[in-house]
C-alpha cells in the first residue's frame, strides 16, 4: 500500500472509531504497539508510518478543545470567571 493510501485509510479509520465512541487519541499508540512482532516497551519500538500519520491527522483534523482551567469556564461564547 502506498503512503497516500495508507494515510487516507488512517483518516477514514479515525472517523469510524470516533463515530463508534472510541478514544481516537489512542489509535496511534495502538498502531505503534502492533508494529512490534515481539512484546516490547513502546520506547523500544520504532514508530511506524501509520502511527506518525495518525498523530499528524489528530493534530490538524481532530484537534481537541482545550480543557478549561479550574477558575474559567466557557459557556457557549461567554467566558465565566469562577471564584
């Protein structure tokens, strides 16, 4: 499979996983772990293309909203300062 098709497959897979309710932020780690034929620590496994592509997609297409700080809460378009 060429790199473009592999990246496209990853994007489609993330959409399906998201719609099914899975935590898609764990998808790159899963592919990274599956890249090893023997059980190893993650730090000992070279990151495969699919995992790096998924990290890129998560950073551009599936950006998560920042979690509000303990004293600020966003309600719609209005920011409310909590005491």
